[in-house]
């Protein structure tokens, strides 16, 4: 399940929650370091784990759509 929540500082963040997880995972903790926008709202997830939603550019204030694709964990 994906969605958004309001953080303690009042900002919106997208989240991921899977069955069996004890807490929500902030999508901003999962993004690549070179992606500067804040993932504010996650609106959908498909069977491949791809997540769509809205981000916000902290400089311009623009709200681009995003598509996040999972990267398999390296062992």
C-alpha cells in the first residue's frame, strides 16, 4: 500500500507499507541520493512494485509526477 503522511515538520511525504511491516517506510529514504525532489504523495503501486505519485522541487516549488521503480537488493 502507498499513500502520504504529514511529518512532524508539517511537510507531506509519500510512504510504502507492505503486509507484515511494523511501520511505514518513507519513500524519501529509498530514493537515489542524486534525486533532490521530495516525494510528497504516492498514489499507486503496480504488481511489479513501481510507484507513481507527486514530488515537489524545493527550489522552484514545481510538483512533477514521478515513477519509482524498485531496485533488487544486492546480497
